[in-house]
């Protein structure tokens, strides 16, 4: 299992990394996580933030453990 610290990459970079590592289009990835291609594009651009349920789906898809580091 690979560990990625969210304080070392943005949420937008993280979701794009997951999608690209699977070799999926935004449409295909959206179908996988139950979101529209527009929503995936908004996540990747940083326009919209995904919620905890979506984050859990992302981690389960790639079997990634998220190391949450509070930066406050």
C-alpha cells in the first residue's frame, strides 16, 4: 500500500493522479466514482472540493492509505 500525504499535493492533483494512473478519461472515472465528467473536471481544476465519501472511494479504488497531516 502506497502512502500519499495530502499536504504534499493539492486535492486537485491527487484526484487527477488517481484518474491518470488508472488510464481513464474524466467520463470513465466519473462513472467509476458516481460523478459526472463535469464534476471530475471541477475537482481536477480545484473549482470544487470533493467530500469524505468521495475521498474514501478514491482510496479504495487504488488501495491508497491517506496520511492526513494537519497543517494548521
